[in-house]
């Protein structure tokens, strides 16, 4: 759908419910049926559950989900309230998709690439290695055609996805040994989801997907040798500096990680148009708020890790990054060749990537390299 048509349609839909009802009731007596309809549209309270893949109140991610629920309640003047359940409070973190699909909860918050076993193309809607940054991926969603593809991918499961957060560029992860060459990745057991995990496997490592709440124990006990989570703010909060010695950058695996809200399609259809518009607007607002939160707090958290906790910061060698990038491109091309929707999403992603990269190179990137 054309972007202008999408925005216009969303705006009109948000007004149509109340405005249409008001028009139909104009001039009718107060006890007419339409009066009851107006009262119900204005006053009926709807209660939803939101399940998340994050621990309750976890900085950035958990608080972002909580802020989304709170904002929906405020914008709707209490007509739609959303109760948040952190990971394992109602369902396990990685069962959020299934819980919303079957209606156990009307809404979920997580990351699209957790569902790649069900929707191969979902990896593109979170982050792919060496791909779009947080700013760039927002442009792809709202002005580059990604949102329509995103919703097409989820439609067969009775779900509607919304971009609802971004953690920005991540760190490369925590390691219990130095990485001096690709040989050091062979046999490495690392917590790393999405396409990044496939890349690690391609170069000889073992990728493990476990919820964030289990990372510290797994890393400290030696169940895994390394782990990438998010960035300094979250890594400091989890105390990962106590479980591993080396902190690597850049976050090649997730250069700009979009988070999502998923809504049960039947629950969505039951909302009046103005409440649908409120949910949509709240998701957009939380995307900006979460990104700002990460950008503001990652710097101060990195300072704490380096100065207070004497973390050893390391950069991946250039030849290691080159090998990881080569493997990443191979995997994405193979995915596109094996799945029709993934092929269309990858084509859209590449077209947008080429266009935005040309501007980034002479805009922010050129300036950042010289400021």
C-alpha cells in the first residue's frame, strides 16, 4: 500500500467510529438506540493482557513494554487497559507468539526473529547482520514498504505486528576468551539468536537461543562460552561483567534492533476504530521513547563498566568481521532462495539499504568519523 494512502486510511479509520456514530444519531431523541451506542463507544472498558519475552521492569525492554501499556491506557482515558506479564509470569518468554495466537493474551511484546522457525522472513523485521541501523530501519518500516510485508507474514497466524521499540546498535557480546581470528570461533558455544546465530554456525560455532533472564547463570556456569544480549545498559543490569572477561564490539549481528508488539487479530477487530488508532500511535511513540532511552543510558553504563568494573573492551579483528559478513550474505541469499515471502522481503530490504546507505555515507557517517 502506498505510504500516503496508509497514513490517510489509518487517520480516517481512527475518526470514523465516533464521527460516524455521532452523525447517525444527530437529531434523534436521547432514548434512541444510538444513544446507547454512543455511551458504549465512549465508556465501555476493555481489558487486555500483554505477555512479554522480557523480565518485568527490565531496563529498556521490560520498561518499554510497561510504558506501552501505560500509554495506551492514558491515551484511551482508561477505555483500553493493558496488564503486563513479564517472561514466565503467564507464559515462558519464547512462547509469547503462541500465547497471543491462541488468545491467552491479546497482545505480546518481543522481537520478531524469535519466531524464525515459524516465519522465516521474521528475521528481517528485527535486525540482520551488517544491516540497517535503528534510524534506518524505522525508515524502511514506515516509508520503504516493510510494514505491509511484515503484516503479510504474520497474517496466516491471526496476528498483527507493530514496530514497538528499538535498542539501537548492540554490542558484540561477552566472551571468556579473546577472539583473535576466526579459528577462535570454531567450537564456541554462544547465546546469539536470529541470523547472527546462523552466521556463527556457518563459521564453526554453536548458537544457542535462551531467554535473557537465564544468560548470567549459563555464562557463569560455562554452559555457554559467550553471549550477546543488548548493550551496556542491559548488560550492566544483568551483571554480565561478573560472568565474562572480555566485552566485544561492534554489534555486527544486530546493528539496529527493532522490537515488536503483536496483537491477536480477533481482539484487534473487536476494538472500535479510535482505539485501534490509539494502539498504533502508542506503538510508534514507544519506538521513539525506547530508542532515546537506550541512546541516553548506554553511554553512562559503558563508563560504569569500564571504570568501575574494569571490563576489558575489545574490537573484533577486521578479518573476523569480513568472514562473518561473507557468511551473513550467503545465508540471507539462501533464505531468499528457499522461501517466496523472504525473497520479496530481502529484495525490499536490499533496495532500501542501497538507497539509505548512500545518504548515510555522506551524511551522519561522514560526520561521525570526523567529529
